[in-house]
């Protein structure tokens, strides 16, 4: 079945460092791909999405490109801030009910 | 604009007690509604899905049930809680026909601890 694999965390960076969180997927068909962010004690917020190959999703300085040839959707940010500390989830729409299938999440901690 | 509410925010319940978690959506009609559970070390798992009033699909056999008595209300229940029911319960909504492109929006979640 469809699945999402994310790099395991935690990831600890200094402020203004470059961020990459790897995400690869396995899917039949052509799913949409998403990154969600979960701040401590809160629900999930949609960060960005891409609906077809070569689309680039972007928001709040974060970017991810839908790469069909490598089945990847890596999340990047050029300069992280302490406020970016959170858990990041990669997901695709691929369940039998159109539901999201999530990776296990990557915890990011940014130190000042 | 659309908003989604969940309550309670936190809950501590003894084993064997009943459970009722509520989710409501405002600002949209006939949404698709979802219940997910986030358990420690296990990521997010879809529990139930609903496309309309009284229409519930279950993804995982378990100790829980769901109901949708109104268009924008989704309730998660249990008659007798187990320790393994502890976790963070998230409600989500989307609009569309389902399948590959619907974006889902999540509520703030309910943290359930079963002792």
C-alpha cells in the first residue's frame, strides 16, 4: 500500500542554519503531497502542498518540490528561526477513503 | 472562513470508563470529516471517516466508535476505555469528492490519558 518515509529526528540546528527534512513516498496513482507542522501541544497546521509532478509548494520561507522521478518531497528552508521548532509531518492522499497517509514526523529544535 | 473546534482539550479517564469527544466545523457545508489518533511513537492513524450525516467508515477495528448526528458534528465514543486508547485525537475536515487532491484541515486536538 501507499506509504511515506521521513528522516528520523530529532534534528537540532542553530538559528539561521539551512534545513532539509527528507521525505520519500510510495504510491499508486498520482497523489497530492503535503507538509504539516505541529507546534507543541497543538493540532496540525498545513504548511504547504503540491498536487502534481514538478509543482513547488511554498509558505513562510519553506519550500518543497514534488519529484515524481525520485518519489520525493523534501522540505527545505534557507534560514531557520527558533520559532520553527516543531514536529514536521510529510503526508500524501492515498488512503482508501481519500485520507492522508502520514510519515512518522520529524522533530526540529532550533537553538538561538 | 472555516474553523474547526474540538473539546475537551485534555481528558484523564480511568480504564473502563466511557468516552465522548466532540468535533464541530463552522463555515462550510457537507464537509468530509475524519478522526485520527496520534499515539506516542506511532505517528498518525486514521480511525474514522464520514462523507455525510450517518455515514461512517471505520479504518481500524478497535474499541472506539464514531457518529455524525449533524452535518458539521462528528463524535468519537467508547463504552469502555482501555489503556491503549491513550493518545492525541485529531479531527479534520475537507471538502470535495475525496481522493487525491483534497486538503485536510485539522482541529486543535484532544489529549486523552487513560489511567
